[in-house]
């Protein structure tokens, strides 16, 4: 029995590593694109392209990236537990807690190293850049620690959640080639049309050049729309998402178009 448990845990670890490595690479690319978008926006407003990599105007991008990495780790763990039919336990929290500390330590070291190399290259006094690196590192630590608390609540909820609801929450998409459908792990069927509409909306959100702190909430609401299995819930989450998006100046022009597409989808597909 113990050997069987060890075999399953080994499979979980392998699954998590592969899923997380893939997600982390995508998040790195996204962070680069966001930094580039911020630089372009600042240049257009007369700040110039040669910005210090530690400029505080990049803080939201860096903090958001670290939180997204933690979220990706949690998602990989939840998915692996679902695949191997395991009930979530304290091992998930221990791994996330350890990963957060490693992430913060690595980021602080990298930021200080970056500050030192920049000072050596430019011949400047390193003190200001080192102070900025330390401040950003502390900000990342505070933010990710707070985010861990919400993940702890999610773990606790999943520990006591009925199995069928856990399976629905683990939401694993498998795209079909024959019938143009997607089958969710919980058994619901999601058409590619819905995925196309939501992918278009998500692209608009990702291309926002400001309001970096609002992106995670908006993406989270889109995930709720992807998981919806009945019309009332889909329409309820649509209203919540559109209200949140309407508060973003860059997204406001899209609201009515998105409303029409989402409501039309609800009428014809539920």
C-alpha cells in the first residue's frame, strides 16, 4: 500500500512539474510583452525608451507576474490531484508555501544582481538601484504572501468539497477535432464558439497598457464564464464581468459589443 501511494505521489510530482514548466514559460513571455507595452506607452508620452529596468512603473508587471506564477503552481497541483483521484491535503499548502519563499528569494537575488550589474556598466553609484531592488523585492514578498492566504482558503474549501464539485473545479479542457467541441473534466460540453469569443475578449484584456492590477480579476471572471454549465449562471457571471470591465477606460468601448456576443451565445447554446 505504501509503495502504491509513493508511486501515485511520484506521478503527481511529474505531472505538476510538466504542467507548471509549460505555464511558467508562457508567463515569462507575457511578462516580457507587458514590460514592452509599458515602455512603448511611456515613450509615446515622452518618457523615452531607455528606462531603468527597475523603474517603479514596472512594479505592477513584476508583482502580477509573481502572483500569476503562484496561481499556475496551485492550478497544476489541483489538476494533478484530480487526475489521480486524490483528495486535496496539506501537502498542497506546504508545496505552495515553499514555492512562494523560493520565488521571493530568487526574485530578490535577481533584482539586486541586476542593480549591481547596471551600476557597474554605467559607472553610477549602485545605492539608489539597490534600494529600488530591495523595495520591489519587499513589495513582491508582501503581495505574494497575501495571495497565499487566498490559496490557503481555496485548499481548505477543496478538502471538504464533494468529489463531483472538486472535479468540476479542476476544469481540464480537452479540445475535440471531430465535433468542434470541448469536454470539461466535470462532464460539461463547451463549444469552440464560446472559447473563440472569450479568447478574443481575453486578448483585449492582455493588451491593456495600464491597470495591470485589474487584469487578474478580469481574467478570473472570464474563467468563470468558461466553466459555466447553465444559462442563469452564465448570464450572472456575464453581468459581473461586464461591470468590472466597464470600470477600465481602455475596455469601456468594447462593453456593448461584448454584451451582445455573450448574451447571443447564452440564448443559442444553453
